[in-house]
């Protein structure tokens, strides 16, 4: 692809020495830290197009500042007093859905490129990946306006692929706690300690730049984007893939993120299968 630095990241040459070196390094970082950043994945000559396209799409985001908790579940009086789900946070980030992102944009071209999808699958040590069938959440632009943040949360999928397209003047730092929970253990005490600030020792901070590709295991890693300050919003593209074809977002989560659902979401929910019993 003419937008990717293929000298450093030879997407079209799987099995080559350069391809194997990048994939091997990324796999190691994902195993050890749950996160890997591939700097300047996008060529500098495309950075301005990346920023401009994001800025053009950002006004189409669905904005709804709301109170939430780390699991994006209803506040329940039956939860124990010390349960982290009782801690209220304000979610002020917004999302532009896939059906509002031009198909000729840099991020859309990258998302649908077979060589890119194959490369990402290899980095996550998966035999193959599929674009989400969801017409809204397959590819999104996340927008965090000045004064807003994306509070602490876990992802519903096991892995995430993202790219910063516009950095803020200040703040907007990606912070995460790798493997703070597992498929068999919520580890509520450690999660609560991070949320309250009682213990920040598990927290890692990343400095991301436009054009950097971030691969992340967010199902078990608590993470957030800190409050954005200054006059410039933080924009990032999120590329959503699945190990199996036909995956759709839930009705409740889709409505929360985009303010609307489609008939396809309701149809898919009737046949949804969970991969674990963790709180979302």
C-alpha cells in the first residue's frame, strides 16, 4: 500500500526476514505487555491526509456525555459496597460509525486491505481475521473533545487495533494495566485500587503519535484515555476484527455508542454467544 511504510512493515511480503522480525517483536510485546506500538506505520507523506480526513468526519460523531462504570453495566444496588462497578465515571468520548467514514479514506483503505488484515492476524498469532459484519462498529473514529476523556474500561473483544490520527495539545494519554484480570478472575480489588487512585503501580502510559499503529489486548487490560486539554481534540481510528465471520455488536452497546441500532443488530443478538462470563 502506498500509505504504509512498507520498507519497515512489508505487508505484501509475508515470510520475508523483515516481515518475520516485525511480527516476532510484536508477538513478544503482546505476550509480555499486552500491547505493541508500531511507530510511523503510516508514511509521513500521508499524515496530513490522515488528520484532515479525521477532522472532516469528527462532526458526524454521536455525542452523549453520560455516567458509566468500568464495566459499562447498570448501577445495581445489589453490588457489594466495595465493588468497582459502584464507582461512577463520566464518559465524554464520541464515535463516528463506519457508515459515516468515506470508503476512499486512509483508514478505510487500510482496514479493508487483505495484506494488512493478514499481518494483524499474524501479530496476534491467529490463523485469520475477519472484518466485523457490523455496519456501524467495524471501523470507527473515536473523538475526545477538550475537557473530555474516555474513562477506565475493558473491551468486549480480546484484541484491538487502533491508530491516532490527531493528537491533542495536552493530555489524552493512553493508560493501561496489562492482565489486571483474566478469563477466570475479575480481580475486583486491584481494579478498584486503580480506579480510586489508591494504587497506580499497575498503570502504564503510552506516548502515541499520528500514524503509529497500536495492537492491544483490551479484554483483560483495564485502560483509558485521560482528559484532553487545550484547543485540539484527540482523534483515533479503531479497526475492529474478529476471529470468526459475521460478528455484530450488541443492541445495548450499539445504541450507547452510536445513538441508533439497525435491524441486523437485533437479529444478531438473538444468536449471540459469549466467550467468557466476565462483566463487560
